[in-house]
């Protein structure tokens, strides 16, 4: 494919069945990324009214709500995988083919929240897409979740196709070229039509293979709470210039790392709120690295990987990607 100068993205795209969490996230996005002017959300129709209600006060952000009936055929709904990661990848692929999606946009999840002012140049610089990697798929040895499974499947497909193997599922928004996203999944599905591939690692590696001039050099990711606690798995590279939070509601419960802080944006002092999170994360990183865990913070090591019920609970909602 010929080199194309990429426009600065002003559209962000989500899958979500958690209207309250997404509404809070959009508050953060609007404050710290005011150049984002449109949010496209694929969500179960039962959540639409709640999301409209919760986002009504966000000025300057156009909300475009879609449900599965507008994207999927009846047969496609029946065939959706029960795997969370595989289902999300299918939904994104079809949404980008059929929905009102810009040529270049930000792909995000409903719990990726900016912690500082983020400029468009973080995602498109000099007309090229910038992507953020958290690991190398060739070195990723975890195999416990659907997240892990799609990373391994993507690594095998990318290796066979001759592409790179960086893990771009870094839990922060990534700039996506819609055309390249579709081409990447088409190439992988020729190898395995029923394969479950990662919606982050597959297109951002394969895109660099078929259109290298569209991409800037990959950079190290910039996310706190990925992993949820520092040292839950060995860092490939330590996150740098921290700019996003991978939001976990349980971390704000009593005994959580961010207990006492509000989950919603503090409009009076948003930078102080964000810095408090960064400071706690940093201090925990230093202490856990020396096996000196704070007494007032529950962690997965002393609790044997089974956190107290108030911390382990993960909200779920109705819809196809519960």
C-alpha cells in the first residue's frame, strides 16, 4: 500500500456494556483530551438511555450510540464467540466495516482513562501513527485467560505472515487505520477462519508489515494498573511518561490501592487527583519490588491471588460481551 499522511484523530471508539464506567471515562477524556469531539459506542440497547443520561452534561462531545442490530446480522449474532477477547475482536472488525468510523480513529476500552493533558501528537506524529507496546509476544508466557489466548494466536499468525511480534494490547487508546485493521484480520483469517486474534496486537503489527510508511517507531506504553499491581508479571519494559490509568473499580474500595480517592473526575482539582494516583502507584511499585507490602493495601501475593470479595468483584452487565 502507498504511504498516506494520517490526519489527527478526533474520534474515539468503544465497546461497552457499563454505562456508568464509560460515562466517567468520557469525563476524563473530555477534560484531558478536549480535541476528541466524537465518541462512537457499540453497546447493548438496554444501556443507551443510561449512557445518554450520564453524559448529557459533557459539553463539546458528540455521542454516537449503536447496538448489535445495527452492526451484526442474525447469523453473526448467533455465531459470536463466548470468549470475551474473541467476541470483542469480531465486534470491532464488523463495526469498522459497517459503522460510521473515521479513516483514522482512536480505539479504546471503557476503562482507559487519561491522567494528564494528552496531545494528538501522542497518537499521530509527523503524519504517522504512533503505537505503544507493553511486551513482546514471542516472550509472553502467560496462558491463563482469553487475553493470553488471543495474544498467542496473534503471535503465531503474525510470525507466519512475516510481521513483528510486539504486544500492543497496552490498555491505553491506540490510533487505528480502519483500512489496515480490516486487511490485517483478512490476512489472519485466511490462515484460520475461526481464529481468535487480538484487536490490538494483530493490526498494529501487520499494519507495519504491509504499510510501514504509515507508522512511526513503536514506543513503550504509558499505563498505570497494567498489570493491575506492579510486579504481578515481570515487566518487559517499565511504563514511561505515565499518561493513562487502566481503571479497576475494586482498587477504590476499602483496602484497595486507591481507597479514599473518587473514581469520578475531580473537576476542582483533576491534576492533583491524578498525581495522587501516580504517587500511590509509584510507592507501591517501590515497596512491592522489595517484598515490603503496605499493610493497608490488599494485594494478590498475601491473599494468594484471591482478593477479598469487595476487591475481587468485577462488575458485569447485560449484553454480548459480559
